[in-house]
C-alpha cells in the first residue's frame, strides 16, 4: 500500500525557517543541490516518522506538500486522473532518487507521487 514518505514545507524566508525548525525541534537541515531545497532529518533512522524538506515558496497559497511512494508512477498518474484528480507537474527525474510528479486531489490539495529508483538519471 502506498505511504507518505516525505514532506515539503514552503517558506518565504528560508534562513528564518531553518532557524525556527532547527531551534524548536532540533532537526538536522542541510542544503541539497543547487536549487533552493534543504533536506530535513527529523529523527534517527528506524524510528517512526518521515523526513522532509524546506523549499522556497513559489506561490502565496502554497502549503505543506506530502509525497507518496508508489510502485509505478505512470500507473498512479492514470489512477489519479481517472479518479478526478489532476497532474500539475508531469513526470520528472530526480537523479539517484527516482521519478516524481506533483498532483492535485479532488479537493484542491497538492501532493507528490514518487517511484523510487536509485538508478534514475
């Protein structure tokens, strides 16, 4: 069964948000790649919970986005559209991670779907 495996927190002031989340929760936050994206480790591996990221907010109404791990991205994009959802950003490759898309449910909520594949280029 697909599960939520990642979250993204969009922010207006990255430095302020990095300080807030590390001060309040003690999260380890590190920049990832050349883009405005900071990976968050929320706890030790093997403990309940998921890790996430902080990203620069692109639109004023953007809120936290959860990413769901799926075995086949193409299959789930078809399921999403057949069930009344929308694909907001089509399939893209995250090198060394897998294949990803942003979607919207029937209530207007944005979420990500990810097919893990460490060989993705």
